């Protein structure tokens, strides 16, 4: 079934490591975040076995499906197929976009990480539904982040996409985004040609003591950005 229009405005990327999740329950945190208004979820888990990953994906999918929030799987096309979720997010070192599309079909949501202008242009030309642009700010959440692009780097990539007639691709940015800087990120990356469609966060929600309140607060910030100059 074709995906209804996807709302990228507040994208939660999960992290089950104790440093971020603490002793909270992943499914309950996602449930709370969905109640708080997140619009998209990515299951990002680099350590669980395949069987466990599929079980986790199915449990999360029950929660997200009830709220019409799409669930994507990081890296693992096989897990996305096995758990029948809405799509995947792939990095530059994962399966290539075209093969992922062939396996998942035309209706899946496929996002691609873009650290550079060249990667963004290529993924957009290939037909990715959205780009995860970053890393915006340095973050302890992801080891080995490539270059920190800053808001100026994100803005440059957005303008370049528009200039190359690739303005249709959706874009979110990721890396160190929280309630303190979310509006600034949206404001400083905006241009006359192309704005971000949303922000993606890990620790700002996953590490919060009250993930529902954290999501609700962020939702308010991204829903009413300051007027663009
Ligand atoms: N990709 C680039 S930075 C990052 C990912 C998955 C982690 C972002 O985590 P946080 O806690 O929102 O800074
Ligand atoms: Mg990856």
C-alpha cells in the first residue's frame, strides 16, 4: 500500500545502550514519545541479534502503527522485511540504495545518511525519500561521527540540492540537536530555496527522564519555528 504523506518534523532515532536508555524500557519510551507527538521512528540497534531485533521491531511496530507513525529500521533491510515495517534508513556503508529499493519495493520509505554535499546529491538522484544530513553538532551518542557540518554545512547542502533541481527530496538533520538548539537549527539552515523538513534526535528524547514531556516540548518548538527572515 502506498505510504500516506510522511511527516518528518520530529524524528526519533532509538538507542538502547545503558548510557542513553538507562534502565527504562525501550517500547515504553517509544510509546511515550509517540504520545508526545513524534512523527517518525527509527529502530537503531547495532548490538542485538537478528532474532531479537525482529522481536523488538514487531513490538515497536504495534505501538507506532496504532498512532499511524511510520517505523524504519536502521541498516537492516532483512529485519525491515521480516517485521513488515514501513522502511529503512541506510548509511553510506550499508546496502546501496538501489538494491534496498529493489528488495523493499516502491512503497517503502528509504532514507539515506548524507555527510557531504556529494553524498546528498547522489542519494537524491538515486531516489531516496529523505536524507539524514549531519552530523550537525558533535555528540556523544554516535562514535566515529564523520565531519561535523554545523548549521552552515546543512544550509549549503540544502541550497545545493535546490540548485540541482533536487529540492523534492525530504531532509532532516541529526547530531546534537536538543530543545535548546532545535529552533536555531531550523532557523539557521533555512534559505530562500529549501528548508529542512524536520529534526532527528536520539538522546534529547531517549535519555530524558520523561520522554513524553521531552517529545511534546520539542514538538512545540518544531511546530512553531521563529519567523524566517
Ligand atoms: N547519526 C549522526 S549523529 C547521530 C546519528 C545516529 C546520533 C545523534 O544523537 P543525538 O543524541 O541526537 O546527538
Ligand atoms: Mg548504517
